[in-house]
C-alpha cells in the first residue's frame, strides 16, 4: 500500500508497505541518490511473508518524494526516517540500511534510539565521501578500480539525453553488482526506466553527494550504540571494501559481521531469498 507522509519541515515522502500492520515493522533505508523501489519487490514480499510489516520509502530529493531547497547532511535523512516511522504510526522498527542508507540508519539509532529495535547494515560504512574518487578521512580504503574507472568515464564523457543516461545508469549498477555474479541486464534496464520515470536526475545525485560530504565520520559516535546490529558485507564491494564492514563490526558493541563471497556493493535481485534469511534470522534473535 502506497501512502505519503509529511516531514517536520513540510516535505512529502512517498512510502510503500508490504504485509500486515499487526506485525513488527521493518524499515528499509536505501542508499544515497536511489529511491525506495531499488529494494527488490521480491525481498519486500519475502520478509513480509515471515511476519513483518515491510516499509520502503523515497528519500527527499528522490523518486516521488518532495524536493528540498536548502543544504542538509545525513542527519536530515535520519530525521526523515524518524518521520516515516511516526507518520505511519509504527512506534518503532527494525531498520535495514543499504550503503549510505546504512549510515542514515546508524544516525537514526544514535539520535532516536527509542525508534530502533535492531539494525542491519548492508554494504555500509562509518565514513564516506560524496566524491567516490576520494578515500575516507579515517584511513579506511577508498573505492576499488572499477568505481574509479567508471567515475573517470563519466567525467570524460557525461551522458546527454535519456537513452545515454539510461545506459550510463545501467553501467553503474553493473559495476556495483560486481563481476563475480551474473548481471541481469533486463532487470536493471527495467528498474532504471522506472527510476527515471519517477523524476530522479543529476540534481538528486548532487544533493545526496553533498549530504555525504557534510556528514562527519561516525566512528566515535557508533561506539555508544546499544542496539543489536548485523553487518552484511560483500567481499568484492567496489565502493566500501570489506574493511568498512569489519570496522563497523569492531566499533559497534553488539555487532556481528556476515561476509558474502562474490558479492559486490549491491546484491543481485535473485539473491533476495538469501538476504531475507540473514535479515529475518537477525530480527528473530532480538
């Protein structure tokens, strides 16, 4: 069921729920520049079938959510996540964050701990830059060669026109999925077309990259987290190499790390059952 909710500063955020409102809530927080529909439909339905109300939503400046005027950092996106929980009357939720969405989830647990039952951090980090060409300030390794090469291609020849933008976006998802697993081009072309039809464009990427740049490293703060946390990280992540997941596990007191051989930064849609099993097992432990 789709439903808009209002943020504290008057923006409208698009949300979609799967499952029964009588079940515990799971809030899915997508990474920067990406709308909620990047969470696979199959994953949402599988987790809901295990007895959870699954909610995905569009960040501000993505998809069908409102566009903001001023500058902000990831704490603003964390406050938006809190508004989603409140606006839907969830009380609290298990929070699953992907990539920069994992940093948003960490900030939500720090700023509003009463709203967060548990955390799952997928392909995330305690520190990141908006410019993928730059390494984190905390000494963690920067992006791997495939990401740097893609950034160089885009800088040398920015795409112009809808079809060129579509091709560049699909190329980007292929880099994020990684070379170790099959790439379902038909799925990703269809997804990118859906994303583009919802209004996402270069301005989205600029605003979310700027939000990352304005967010200081979280390493010192997350050492105080008191929420059960599962870190899931691909061994072939080209954006946040495995050391980022290992740092989350080391710093967060109640964190466990699950490494996935062959996985890049984004899990392919046919792995939804595997991700569901990891998430639901963690939720049932808490």
